[in-house]
């Protein structure tokens, strides 16, 4: 059986015994049917892989013993923050999952004028927790040891205000069917990349105008109009091909 990866928020160290989380325990025992002596890898987001074996396997508790620690080199050379308009149903889940697999560094859900989903404070917090869980699972599957954070939803105006002293040197890209340029026409970004994608109905003219006024470059992905989840993943894959590690 291939080495299985599990995310744990606990501090990890060589020669430590670690009790897996409830969800990891269920996955290890019910889905993977692992046994004592099986090899696993733990990670907590610090960029390291903690390799070991299962020393105890019970129905409600699984313990792993860490016998080696290695650096993980799966991160993309691109530091991409995805500003994703909140889409409905499973679209947002799918977008986040695949964006993490493709190597994004952070995800900022954006409340847009045309977003179908409307979130109260309590519901927004629950959605963030749900999305972060999806990130953990995507990191487990894709072999990443850094965990991209999902931040609390905000509007584009709020994001610009909150990051006034950050991201100032970043390359800001807005996907727009009426875009003025294509990705291959852009110079390779030297630092961070911020990618802005609208929800199902796209960004409103007002939001597009605001984004462009705050240094977002209006960019076109081909001649066809893509769904929000397709647009995000296509853009990230294109960036990895042009400038990253594809």
C-alpha cells in the first residue's frame, strides 16, 4: 500500500507518538483499513513531512510513531492568492480543492454583487471551517506540506482596504471576458500573484472598474466564456505552465 498522508494540527517531532484526529482515525480504520506497522506520513503545515508507522490501531484511536522527518519540496515557485467570488452548491468546494492541488498559496472568498450565496456571520464561519477542511484533504492527496489558509469572506472593496500595505508589489490579475490582454503577453511576475475571479454571473461592471482602478490587469482566457470554477483552474494551470513548475 502506498504511503498515506494525514493532516494534524498538533506539534510534531522526531520520535514522538501522535494520536490521530477523529476524522483521520475514521479514514485510516474504515476507508484505508490500516494496521499496526503500516507506514504513514503526518504534516501540520510547517513544510515538513513526518514519516512513521502506526503503533496502535483501535476503532476509536490510532497512534503513529514518527521515526523520520524530511523536507517537503512540492510547493510551487509561484505565490498565488486566489480571490474567488463565492459560488453556489459544490462549485466553491470543487474550486478550492483543485486550486490547492494546483498549488495556490492562499484563498480569499469574495462576496460579489452577483454572488448567489448570501452568508450570515455564523454561516460564513462554518463555511470557512468547511473550506479549510477541504484544503487539508487536498493537501493530503496532492502531497503538499504547507497548508493554504482560507480567510473570512469579504467584499473586494474590503480586501483592498485590508491589504493596503500588503500585496502592493504583487501582480494583480482580473479574469474578464472583455480583457485587454492574454496571460502569455504578460511579463513573468517577480513576486506575488493575486488572481481575481467572479462568481457564476461574473463581476459587475462596477467591480471590474474598481479592480482595474486598484491595479488589477484585465486579462482574457481565450475566446470562450468559462464557468467560474473552470476559469479559476484554467488560469492557475496556465500560470504554472508559463511561469511555474509545470
